[in-house]
C-alpha cells in the first residue's frame, strides 16, 4: 500500500524545565513564536545556519514526502486533510519550526489501531524525503484505542529538508511500541517534534534511532492524562564526521501514579561529529506516586567528536516513589580493551566488540526482529570506520 502525501516531517524544539511547552501556545499561528537566533536555551546547541530556513520561514515547501505503508491487516491507515478534527489532539507545536510544519502540511497520515485489537505484525511507514535541494512539511498521527496492542515503525530515508509533527495517542489500557528511525542520506535535514499522550494504564515504548542525515533534531514530549500510565523512552544514535544529531526530551508528570524511564545511548566518531541530548522531567505537585529515571551515555570513539548531555529533573512534590537521573560521556575503557586483547583479539576487533556491547541493551528492547537486525547491520557498517 502506498500513501502519497505532501510532506511528512516536523520541527523540533527545546525542553523547558519549569512548564509544559504546550501551555505556551494557544493557536497554530507561526508568528506567535519569535524567530530563534541560536542564543535561546532551546536552540543554543543547534547549528541554525544549517537548518536551511526551517526556523525563519524562508524554507518554502516545493516537494513532498512519499509514504509507503506495509500495514498489519487489523490496522487502518488513512490520508486525511489538515481540517481533520483528530489532528492536534496529542499536543500542539511548541516552537516556530513545529508551528511552521503544522501550518504548512497539506495532508496527514493517520494510523488507527481499533479498540481491543492486537495487531498481528508491525505496521511500517517508510517516509522518503523530497529529494536533494527540496523542502517538505508533514504530519503523522498514530492512535491506539482502548486496550489495543500494536507496533509501528516510522522509517525515514532519502534526501532533502523536512520538518514534521508526529502524534501518538494511547487510550485506556493500550500498549504501543514505536520505533522512529532516522536513516537519512548525508545531505538531509530533519527537525521533528513528537507528541506522546497516554491514557489510563496505557503503556508506550518509544524508541528513537538516529544514524544518518546532516542535521537531525528530534524532540519527544510525553504527557499523561490519567493514573497508571507507563512510558519507556529509548534512544540509540551514531554520529559521524560533520553530523549534528540532537535529541530533546520532555516528560510532564501532571497526574498521580505514573512511570517514566528514559535511556539514550550514543556513539560518535570523526571530526566535528556532534551529539546533543537534553532530558527534562517535570513532576508537578499533583503527581504523587511518580516513579521516574533518565539516563544518557555517550561513547566518543575518535578525536574531534563532541557530545553535550544535560539531564534536568524538577520536583514539585515530596510524595513520589522515586526519581533520578544520570549522564556520562567517555572514551573506550582501556581495561576492557586490554582484557579482550589479552584473549588474542586484535585491537580493532576489540573496539568493535566494546561498541556492540554498549548498544546491546537498547537493541534487545527492539522486539521487532527485522528492524533490530537491520539496525545491527547499520551499526556494523558504522564500525567499519572505527580504527585503532
């Protein structure tokens, strides 16, 4: 099944520690947001000149995103106009790029998992860029109705400049696994804001994998509407020379007895490879019984690469089950290398084994075999460039 829709991508933003980002936006007017200059807290790590005008309105859509769908038979996939009343229910744009994307897309892809339905296989949306030198905007929404269970893969490939908003809405008791893969060509720029909204006792595993592209910025925001919500936000990224990969997360605990667990791991190699991870968790006064933890680890493989990691945790109530965060950036563990080499393994092969082990924990959580195998192969390809 092929769904053609003009654009499909969104814009990213930065995380605001003290307030839900949605509270700052009352409509979809792009002019409600000032043009960012790069000194703002939520843009200070982003190479603004490399965004190709996505942030200031000069990037005019002149292409489209091709959406190819391999869907589970139990799942409904639609192409709808921007007037569809369901769009925007998971969250609203929180910065100018996301607002520009929301105001510019012409059609959206909506994936619906019906109530009390268990999908027999993963639904895969392959999103191909508009082509080198072209710009597209888009919108995707995934709806898991009450007690539904499914897995959805968003596979981004190709060239071009792309900004989008992506929504995930989970009804009561729903279980959804999402894998968002950014495997763009070297010239691509992708800015995406992703909105995660969980109902009562809903469970969401949200996995972001970023491998390709010139500049990729993904900003997931998770919110809870009722008790018992459980979100696991996982990420894996591998930045090569000249690449800028930025992941900005915000988890808004506004209701009692919900859980969130964040774990992102990244590797970097090559001159001017740059990875940015910002993790913000807000536990509001009403969110008693919250259990949350966030973790970021970065492995720098060569000279000239840089990783920025900023975890933030804001707690407005003392009645919580647990809260914490951790962040670390380092090079190869010499002891691990020595141990492997002492077993007769050459240094280059030993380094590759260390990186595979570093990513293993997250890869094993991707319970879609064909996706996991493809990512393992992609990481192996990246590791071919890792020398002594």
